[in-house]
């Protein structure tokens, strides 16, 4: 009996640790409301009780119009008619009804100029694109609505301009007022929110039968370096693979179409990921990571890792650079040693600097030591002639960025 009670207590402690407390969620919502109020996008910061109440469709519509920078002169017949006329809002009835998450995500995406989604799958699209950072459920509370709107302010629109920058351009706020939305250096939380959608779990199959039976032979991590589906991982994660798949933070899975380049001496591989999921859903683009032009790491610099340790869940870890230009016997290029925790399954994940740019690929660890994790540099794959024409990845990434439908 005592053992059962102890087991139940342990389970309860784990559950409470995994679920954000009401106070934490309220604090997040209040901070978002304060940001919106400072930019005059809402009239006042509601009480905590009000933030936890369901948001109505009319709340979403009014906020959407303010985010667009429309003034009273633009709204002769009201915010709803204006939003409908612009094509942002498609549901006109039940304005006092609870606001569906997917519906508001669709409206935000339309405001930002994106296409390739429906009202039904807009929430999934938004999470894949890193517009939203968590699953909000079917309907939004007022606090959820404010958090979504706050995050959308800094998200780049289809034309490259964010909503916050649009408000500055229209003279509705100053650059100083939006400065905190665009920090030069990122915390671990900000890196996770902005960039986790670009990392994926890589499942490798050594035979077609293993793939058909969904029994993976090996696994690791990877990350996108272009919106069009170019991705980087370690060579040792895809060695001997017949088939491989990439599973995103959304749970969507995509086939690896081909290995464009690999080099076992530097433990790097370049992949092309299909833009049609195994569920036959075609996506217009992937969230991707910027590669640091000059990594320029020094001992003591703060760094982050993104990956899927043990194939369990997308995860971030934080640490510092312990050594640069470290020689590892099995690699022909010098490596970075750092203290950001990784595990089996993290191989092929991204090592990021404080600006959120890739400075290495997580590759392994000294098992006999503590916090001695190894990352390989990207320089070999950036400089390699990975096609017959001698085109480098750096050139291809720039070409894809210029032409990608994002």
C-alpha cells in the first residue's frame, strides 16, 4: 500500500512539474497584455480573472484590425466589415461565440500575407511556421489571444515586414517602443520559441521492410537550412540508410527524398526533405535556421542546442563553449566542445549562438567525462562541391532563400 501511495505521489509531482501553473500562464498573459496596451492595440490590461475567460470572435476581429494599423477613418462600418472586406475574416456570424484557435490563426496568417492553408489546418500551419509556439487547444482565452497577438507582432510577413514594423511605418508607434520585440541576443526561451520548429527527429530504416513495419533501425536529429527543404544532419545518423523520415514538432512526417552530400570524415550530410507529408499534405515552406556567417566562438560563450534526444521530444539545452578547435581523432576538422547537454538521438541537431544562428552540428560526447559534448563545424559542408557543377551549399541556400515561396 505504501509503495502504491509513493508511486501515486511521484506521478502527481511529475504531472505538476510538466503542466504550467495557472499563475505562470496568467503571468505570461499579463505580460502580453501589457505589451499590447503600451502599443495602443488594446485599451487596458484586464484583470487576471478576465484573462482566463474565453475570448469571443469580436475580440479577435477588433485586435486583428488594430494590428493591421487601420484607423477610425478606415472603419466607416466597423471593424468586422473592414476585416471581412480585406479577406482576413471569413466567419461573420456568432461574433459573441468563443474564438476558435484555428480561425484566429488563419486570420493572422492572412493578415501577414501567407497562403497554402485552410481554416481547419491553420493552427498546424502556424506552429510549423513558428508563428505559434504551443498548442492552445480548440478555443482561445483572452490571455491566449493576447499571447498569440504579441508573438505575431515580431513575426515576418510574406513581404518580409513584421506587423510591428508596419505600425512604425504608419506612425502609430516608435522604433523604441517595439525594440524589446526584436532582442539582439536571445534567451533559451526565445530560441525555443523562434527556432524549435526548424529542428526535426530523423528516423532511419536500413531495409524497406523495416520502414513498412514502422520499426526504425537508427535515429537522430536534423534541422532545416532553407525554406525549400534543405536540411543538415550528421553522416553517422544516415549511414547505411535505405529510407529515412523527418518528423517535425507538429507531429507531421516527411520523407527524405535524397542525400545530396555526405562526408564521413567530418560527420556531415546534406538532405533534401519532401514538402509532401506521409499523410499527403503539401506544405509551402519549412521554418529554417540561419547559418552564422562567421561562427567566431570563444571559450565561455553561451550556446544552445536543438534536437530530439532519445527520440522522445524536441528539446533545447543551454551551456557554454569549453574549447574551440578541438582535435577529435575520428574527424578531419577540429570540433567545438561545450557543456550544453545532448543525448543519444541528439546527433545531427543544431548548435546555436546567442543570436540564434547555427555554429555547429551536435555529434557526440566523451562518455567518460562530464559535460564534454562535441559539435562539428559546418564549414566543410558549406564549402564542399556537392553537385557535379561544383555549387556550394552556401550558394544554394542563398538561391533558395531568394526564390522560395515564403
